[in-house]
C-alpha cells in the first residue's frame, strides 16, 4: 500500500497515534506532499521547538520508503476537478487540502488524515 500523509497525519504520527503508526508501518511507500512540508515548516516556526521538529522531519524524510510529491501540471487537472466537484456540492474545503487530495489521486495513494472534510471526496481512499 502507498500512503500519502497530510499535516494532521504527520503530526499524529509524531505524537504517537497508534492507528497512524500502524498504517505507516504497513505502507510500502510513504508520500509527503510539498504542500504538507510547507504547512509543517510554518507550524514549526510558530512553536518553541523549531530545531527539534525540523531535525525530526529531516530524519523521517531520509527513510528509503518516504518521498516528496511536488505539484505538477497533472496535479493541477486533479485540483480543478476536485474544486469544481466540491463547489457543485456547496462543500468547500481548505485550498491546501484540495492540492493534497489532488496529489493523492494523481499518485494513487491512500490518504492518511485526521481531517473529516476529506470525506467529501468519494473517489479518495482515506484512512483512518
């Protein structure tokens, strides 16, 4: 299984959330969107453990099973489809999360998240 972690899932993993730890342990490949990296770095800078959190993230990113997914022109097509779908339902979600969902669909990943609003997207495989 290939999983994609959103910010809430990465944070849960670092806090020791058992369910997320189990899902990540079962994954063959772990994808982190560049958008998530931006959210994490921003959050680290707002906290009082910036250096520790940055080191912990770098160790995680060096694992052979972990890769970073960047936004591409193809991602933009997925983004547009998701955005139009959500607008037609009258159920918007945060813009960064649309990009994250687009990357999960583009790369065929199961999205690991603690954010319920992703459930508005029926084609997206979501755990927990």
